């Protein structure tokens, strides 16, 4: 309750300031925010991160994450295109085995990626081949 009352007081003060024109003619008004600096970024990383951003580069672990997502999307797409219908049970079993092998390779890349990330917030969960296969079967 106290939080809601505090929020209301703050909102009322902001609205009153807006009506009084206190937010008019602010420096940078109408321009995009400059979000180049991250206040939570460690000081020892700022220069390196700035240089990476300026040169459209990523840390290797970030590129690995993008590569994993691209490979997963490509793998799903390839098997979705096969559509599984019109195949004999033996052909479907062979496609399933091939898909499981592709997921196994992706999972290995995910585990390698998880060893590279600087924080647990970036960890990726490995894939369950049966669950992924079920998703493909549902889209037929």
C-alpha cells in the first residue's frame, strides 16, 4: 500500500511539473537518448566495450550465441520443410535419427558456450531432442 501511495505522489509531482512547463526545452529534447554508456558496466571493461561497439564487433561468446541460434533455426527449418508426411515409417525414423544427431551437436555447442559466458545470466539450456522433435511433428 505504501508503495502505491508513494508512486501516486511521484506521479502527481511529475504531472504538475509537466503542466508548469518544467520539462520544456530540456537539453537534447526530441533527440534519441545516447545509450553508449552503461552505468552498470565495470570500469575496467568500458574501453574494450566501447571499442567493440564502435567497430560493430561482439565478444566471442556473444557471436557463439548468435551462431547457435542460427544453427537451431536452420535445423528446425530443414526438418519442417521435409514435412514428414508422405514418408514411410522407416524414412521418418531415419529423419528423426538425423534430427537427434543435429540436436546433439547443437547441445555440445551450447555446453561449450556455457563455459565461455562471463555470468550465469547468459547460460543457455540444452535442448531435449524428443521435445524438439515433437514440435516438428506438430507443425506437419
